[in-house]
């Protein structure tokens, strides 16, 4: 019986484990692939306090070594189902079954992919899914953004202060984002800062060691053109990993609803990081969620005479 079963070994899950272990609690971390989550594929991390520059994989390794050196148990098993309804939480994996007094869900979210040739090859080599994370790397460069919702429009506004020129590629002729954002984009278009490439989709990403250009298909004319860019920011949405958590309330986009103390609607079940309905998904905020959740978990354990 564990004090807490933490599902996900990204920055949020590892921070929660760190705080719980330091509080004398027995936590189990379950991870289906590798420590770090989306952080691992981030080439440059320059906005994590106290660290001038580090690649995501190295930061993930340091976090992982910190918790394992403290004695946190981490098992690399794929969670297949959970029974969270009772006082004892049951978590099943592809190998075993575990029981916990509490559960912290930190499974993160997966970027929706374009699924075009070159995308995987150039991920972190010019293909990025986070403009605020990687945009500064392309100061005074030509870049492209794909998407038509608020995220893509906000990415363009952010990049307009960094990049030389932005190509905004959208498969339709109208944007799905808020009108106030659309008007700001149109203003930047009039100023020549942004070029709209509508009714179009990226069909191939080209380069050698890094991205050099993208091939774009116009869906109306069926003509293809090549645009020279140093980076492609994909902003077509993310998919939270929540399928195995039956009974946990989610919002309209599938993210788990939490209050400010990281409680879900189920007693003894907490959640944080990218899988939760937060308005900012960064490494530092995921860590903050893990720390906040650990305090709530400790309070829950004390209240239920588990400590």
C-alpha cells in the first residue's frame, strides 16, 4: 500500500514525488516510456529559473536522478486501468496491480502531429510544438506557424517580437480563434510582418541537419509551393492522456478539471501538469503543480488518518 501512486514521470510527477519523499511519504511513480515527458524532446530550455541553458533531456535526467537518489520507487510500466472510486485506489498496469491511499495524475498531453514527411526527423531541429519555449532561438529568422485556433494566433503574436517574418498556414480561409486575436494578426499582415497562407496545408518538411523549407499544398488550386523557413511551429492542438481515468471530470477539450489545490472531483485523486485544465503549460508551472499537489496529498492523508 503506497501513500500515493503518481502516474507520469514528467516534471510535475517527479516534483510531487520529491516533495512527498521529503515529507516521509511512500510514493510510487509509474511511467510507460521515459522520464521527462515532453521535456525530453525540447532542445533548449532557457526559461527555467536558476539554469541559464540546458537541453530538455539533461534536465529530465537531473530531476530523475534527484528523486531516485532519495529512494523514490519508479517503475516503467504502462497503466491500463484505474479504480479510483474507493478509499483504496487500485491502479493496474501491463505487468502488475498496485494499491494506493491517493493518486496523482500527471500523464501530460501529447502534441497533435501533422503526420507529414520530415516531421519526426526535424523535431527539435526546426520543428517545434511550443513557440514560447523555442521562439527565441529564431530571432530575426523566417518561421512558419500551422493552425487556426487561439494557440496558433497567440504563437504568431509572440513570434512577431522575435522573428523576421512569419508565414501563418491554415487549412481553411477563416480562423477559429477569438476575433480580438484575428484583428491583431490582420494588423501584422498589413504591416508585412505576417503572410497568411490560407486554404493550405504543409505536406512535407525539408532540410539537411535542420529545417530549411516546407512544401505547402493549396487545397483550392491543388498547386504546391516551397517556402524557405528556419522553423515550423505546429499549433494544431494537444491531446491529454486521460483515457484510463474513468469517473474523473474533464473539460470540453478533455483536460482534467482541478481546483487551486489540485483536487479532482474524486476524493483522494489529484492532478497537475499538462493533463490538467491549466492556462499555462510550461516546465516550471508543471513543477509548481506537483509541489502544490504534494501539500494537498499530505493534508488528505492526515485528515483520513493515513499518516
